């Protein structure tokens, strides 16, 4: 298995409408992965590879699927989003005038 990443110039849409610019003087940008282990569902053609009709058991290798943040950690996440997140494509109706991507409707 291999992991591929890409960086692209999204100055016109992923940076508060171009207000925050990428500092290209720091290029080339690099990323590396060490001891990476993915346990994930694959989303393709509008459906997931993970079963959704029954919650995973605590002994299942997919037990993480049923985990949720408690109220304290939800508040912490909201604080980080409020103070550090500069762009959320799930609120970008200018970029998606025909409707937001389907994952934006997932609770």
C-alpha cells in the first residue's frame, strides 16, 4: 500500500476568499509518514465499504466507528475551529452554488 499526498494552489478558494495567501517562499513543501496504519472505510459512488446497519462491537477492529466526543471535547474542538480554522468548504456556498458536497450533510 502507498500513500500519496498533494499540495495545490488554492489561494482563490481555500483561504477565506483569497485573504490568506500561501507563502511560497517556504517551498518545496514536503510531508512524510512513519509507521502509518490506516483503518478506514472507503467511500465510493455514494456508499461506504463499512456496514452501517449495526453498530460495531467493542472487540471489532472497527470499534472506533461508534466512538463520539463527549460534550467537553466537543467544546474543545469548537474552540479550535473558531480560533484556528480559516476555511470550511462545507459553508462555502460561493464555491458550491449548486449545493454543498454530500459529506457536508453527515452528522
